[in-house]
C-alpha cells in the first residue's frame, strides 16, 4: 500500500519479537486508508459482521421520500417539487457513501495482500481460510502477540545489550535509535530498568569510553540534581554533539590516567583530576573557567601540573569538550579560547 511504500518500512513477521513492530506498521497503513476500525484485533466487537466489513449503502428511492400506502412502489411522477429535491439530495449522499464504500473495500483488499507479503512463508498458514482481514489479524495476534512476561524479558535483554556500549560495525545513529526504542518499550511496561535516573546512568556509562567529555558533563549534572532534558532529549543532545564536532577524537581513556568509567578506574577508585584534587574534570577550576568562584586564585604548583598534563593531545581534546559544554549548557558568556599548555 502507498503508506508502506512512503515509509520504506518492511518488517517480516517471523517470531514473537517481530509482532509489536509489525502490527504497528499494519496499523499505520490501515489507519491511513481509514480501515483500521474494521480490522483492529483489540477493538470491541458487539456485532462482528457489522464492524469488520464496510456496509454497502442503499440507494434511495421515491418510496423512501413518500412511502406508498399499499404494496405498489411510489413513482417519480408521484413526487412534488420539494420531494424531488429531497430525493436528489439523498441520492447525492448515496453517491458519496458508495465511493467511500468502494475505497474501503479496495483498501481492505490491499491490506490483506500487504499482510501476506510481510508474513514469513512458514507463517502464511495463519492467514488462510479467513473471511475477513480482521479474522486474519486475530489469528496472527493469537499466535504471535507476546505475553507481558515474554515482552518484558525481551526488552530487558535488549537494554542490557545496549548498556555494553557501541559494538564494532554498528552505526551510531542506529545504536541511538535502539536506545530510544528500548526506552519507549520499557516505559510502556513500567520496567524498572528505564525508570528514574537509571536509563540516564546506563546511557552515559555506555558512551563514556567514546566521549568522556559529554558523559562526564551530564553525569555531573545528574549527580548534582541539576536540570537535565528528558531521556529522548539527552539522546538528541548526543546526536547534535556528534554532528557538531565531526573531527573529534573519540577517546577510550583519559590519557595517562588510564581507562575510566564515569571518572573511576576499573578497580572502582576515582581517577584524580589533572590538578591532583579528587573531583571530576568538569568541576575543576583550573580546566573550566566557569567553575572558578569569585576571588579564586590559582595554586602555582597545581597549575603547572595541569599545564604539563595538557601536553597530551587527547586530554586537550577532552577539556575543550568540557569547556564548550560549560559555556553552551550553562548559558555563560566567557570566550572559549584554545587550550595550550601555556594558556589556561
């Protein structure tokens, strides 16, 4: 059908895992043609025959306008001027209803073809010997619609896979979309993994090896209970971050301080800041000018230590990211200057 061609979406119903997405595409296609009301397998059906197929309209006759007193039908010649006008109006309505009926019948036929084209060959048996499209969808729902327990387990498995980070060969955009989909599915079932701050922590942990500057910035805001976007907004921020810095180096570590996870070593100890203090890079007044309180003065020993550390190109890239985010998201005005060992 045209709606499916326009979206370019093709989902083949093979197993229970495919059903939720597959039925949504079928729903979108049917709704675009105005026939979902006839085929919705979850819809209430007080009268199956009357609600699963379009009703053929009846052509109005003179007898509808002027009922005959006997068994003989009323003739056109027996209608006065006003009655003839009323008959013409009803016939115009009938013509519109008939065109709508023809469109719906054609749409249901196309929908049935689409269903069979998007059902795996071994599952076509569930589409046979069905009088209506509604009957087809009921049989497929009974066979493939996953139970709540199965659906929850499948979503949790997907979420845990995403938490392990971007896998080699996977496109970033596809990976981010999978985060959004798993989050949406999990919220629909109130799965604990995607409630509260958990999804934020999981996502930021997953991207930390690649983009520690972005991860540290938002982790810090999360810990400080500062205003943050909703989960979809956070994903979108990351998309824009990737797009805005096309040549950025994706860091797997904090340079000489070894691999970290949200500012901690694999042993669970916090990596020291470049200045030697026990705080995140994003909170260091030597690295981030916006973190300097009024009257702040640098310690020459710590400043020298920071300058020496920033001879590392990777660390300079990281701090550039942190500084840029401090300006952009805190809405502060200081000019962002390039970081060099002799220029803090």
